[in-house]
């Protein structure tokens, strides 16, 4: 006979990720958190009202290229995936990250984005 407490715990863990964010679906898109979904909805309204030219989701930036030796990949590329890239009406492009926890790998990637791409990430 299975333990009912174990099943309840398994169901709880299945609906959350390792940072305790609950995934949410909006417009058929699965977001990692309510915060990210809220930013999406705000950007959608801004675009619809003409407040911004547009936005993209999950844009990937290469921070360090793959390292190869004798044609063989010895280190994969290091990338940063932006939650949103917003293009304002004046042409300014802003990278937005729906940030909850600022882990050490994110902090390094944030610094590399500024160094390599001259892009400062706006944390929301």
C-alpha cells in the first residue's frame, strides 16, 4: 500500500521548480513564475497600446564561445537566456530578467553580458 503523504509531497514537488516558483500558463505559454507571466502581460499591453515597438521571449546570448581542440568540443559555450528583450519606440533595446534569487552563476553571467555585449540587464 502506498503512503498518501508521499503522494501529496510528490504532487507538490511536480508543480514547482527547484526555486519554489510555481509554473503558470498564459496564452498557451508556460512561464517559470507568476512574476515572469506578469511581465509578459504588461509587455503585451504596452505593445498593444503603442508604448513599445515589441518584445521577444527567451533570447539566447553567447557569453563565451565553445572551446575546441583538434575539432573536438572540450568545453561547451556559455550562454545567457534573457527572459525578455524589449524594443522601445526610440529604438532602445532593454533586456529584462524576472529575478527572484540572484545566484552566483547569474551574477557572473550578468557581468559577462555587460562586458561582452555592452548590455546591462534590468532586473525586475
